[in-house]
């Protein structure tokens, strides 16, 4: 295949153009899946099939990974790089598409404004395999002190651990890699992008040799004036895989789901049965609510063990309301977490002491940065006019714009990455 960068300086557009070589065949099913944008983590894609096949990848607003790593990064940024690779590999594996078509050469990996990698997947078969273009080689690159510098020197221990993992595995196993991520960064590792909506609903056209993929959100330019017009639909929500869900669950949750026959990817997680514990109402008489004197108690007034009348709920289980799941807002850079309210009300997140959820120590966060509104087990995130932005799925929210996020979904406030975790 041949690669070429098309830059339109007037429109500010940048496009990667790939044309297959003589022995490479176009894979239609892979191209249509990639074009639909159903899976987050890949560069926006389209293709043309006239006399020859041409593939287009929109790189507008992205920066090359090598350039991105010239500056020192935080541990949370490093974590996003590693988990994102696992996510795109998982997406390819689930569809039965070869990960060999994933371009992992650092010069062909890009990063968006939120620090999330965007990968180029080439829907061609018969490509020559190159050792420097594999996921394992990318991990080797990310484990090297020559290429990665941490803002906090002690965080380099994670790169050393990655180097040890790469050295021990001549062939990269996705399950082994997931296990490494869980052990290195904690059991809360989940699909970083699996829950993201692809809310980039922009329309653009594939230009000729002098241009690139140009965004045209106003649709003021007629399709007839461009060589070929492309209308991109909004990306669809993609639920997390069972492996990702189970990685975020406690052992007790996994056992309860297994015994009850509940799928880990069910839309509504099963709630534990709630029982009403009888309360002692009189110390002098030592009576217990629900106990029948003379039947289930001894002569001394002590309730006998195993007494049904003393331990049964005071009302039918069906009438007992489910206790709301405890939700926590976690800052991934240092693990600090604050309890979110159980009831449906809003909280303000920011740096100020007047905020409901205060996260100090980073001046890039605005004093009143964003607002979270809980509705059952989902949250609505709204930007409050922050200086450095609120990002969901790599997209920056406009001031006062809100977006629904779900459990374990990761979002960014300024340069801090957060996650809502249920326990």
C-alpha cells in the first residue's frame, strides 16, 4: 500500500490517503464497519471505488503520537494510551477482523485533543507484515525511556513494568494484556471507549490531490460542487464487553451474577435482595419485632436461633424498594474519589471549595468546571463554561451543553481524567 498526507491549509483539513498495491485486496465488510463509526478509537474513515480503490482517514485536529510524546505526560495519560490499544484490538477480535490490519507504527498513530489515541485500520488483505507495525512493537515503543517521559518521575515504574511484560511475551495475547493492565492499574480497568457515543456527526467531502477531508457542518456547499460528497452518520452506542464489565466488578458481584444466571452485559444489573432487619424496641422486655411470645422465645425472653418469626421481613420483599447503588466520582490520576448523591439531584464539580465535588491541586480545572445530574444509574454531564474544556469520547462540549454518560464511562475535565464507578 501507498500512504500520502493531503493537507488543505485554507480549510485546515488533513487527510491520510491510502491506495492498495497490486496484490492487496479490498475488504468490503471491514470497510463498511469502519465507515459506520460504530467503534470509538479509530480515525474517521471513508473510501472511494472508481477505477481504483482509495481509502481516506480524517486526521484534522489530531497530532502524531511521536509529537505527542515529546512533552512529559501524566500517569493517567499513559494509562489511556495503553487501555485504548486493548480496546481497538478487542473491537477487531470481536468482529473477527485481523489485528494485523491495525497500523501500530508510532508514526501512523494519532492522538486527539482529549489525549485518546486514534488508530488507522486498513481494510485490505494480502498486506505484507512488518515487525515495526504490530501492537507488540507499539507497546515496546511505549515502554522505552527514550520515547516516554513522565511528569512525575516515580511513574516511570509503570513503563518498566510494561517493558518486562513485553520482554516476557514474544506473541501478544489480548487476555494476557488485559490481565497486565488490571494488575498494573487496578481492577477498575474497563473498556475506555466502549461506552462512548460517537457523537461526531460532521459531514465532509473527500477532496482531490490538493485537499483533504473537509468538515462542512453547515452544509452550505452543495454536493454537486465537489468531486464526491460523503455524509457521515452519528456513531452508534457500543456496550462494553463481558470481559470489560467483569473486570470492574467485585468478586461478590461476579459470584452473585453467576449463581443467579445473570449476564454481566445485561442492560440493568441485578440488585441484591433487600431485607428488613428487625429492630429491638424494648431493652427491659427484650422483645424483638416479629417474635411471638411463648412460641419462638425461651423462658428468659431470648430469641431462639433459627426462629422464623423473629427473622422474617416485616413486609413482602416485592414491596421493599431497592436501595440505590452507591456511585463514586474517581479522579484517575491519583485515585481520589468522592461519593455522588443517591437521589436525583445535581452537583457541581470544580476546584473551588464552594463546589459540591471539590478536586484541588490542578489549576487547569476551573473553579466551577462542570455539573453532574444523576438519574438512576446514569448521569448527565454539563460544561459550565470551563476555560480548558469538558471532553466526552474525544469531543469537547460547548458551554452549557450536556451529554448523558453511563457507569464506568471515562470523561475529561481540562487535563484530568475522571470515571464514575458504582459499588
